[in-house]
């Protein structure tokens, strides 16, 4: 099992201090620190990222999310895999997620 296969077994959840809002067909993420929004770190999600973000509510393994992306967006599995890993890595780097399993 390679590193990416191991990563697919992991489960992540959204950090509680991240607020998401849909505005005019766009989803944005805003980190809240204390009682203030960190307006310097607002994130805008494309449709695939928005789909993944919403699936993180269910605390399912990344491999289950990966299985759903090609069906939802009519893309090949490799593209779905790349999109998933890029989004998860970006979220981890921005401290938007925490690992559950």
C-alpha cells in the first residue's frame, strides 16, 4: 500500500472555528479566531472543493469521497484523485481540517 492509498483511509473533519457561506453560487470559508473573522484568510471553493467540503460533515474516509467525485462531476478517477489530494492538502496547510482517523 503506497502513501496515497494510506491517506485514502484517513478521515478528516472541519475545524469548528471555520464558517462556510454560500453567496451567489460561490462557497466561501472564513476562519473565526476568538470573536473575530480572519478576513485575511478567506477561501473561495470551486464546485469540486465545495462538494468535498460538504462531504467532510459525514466524517467518511477520503476513499469514499473519492468514489463519489467521478459520478458527481463526470471526471476520470485520476483527475478526481488529484483534485481530492490537492484540496485536502491545501486545507491541512491552512489549518481548516483536523484528522479524526
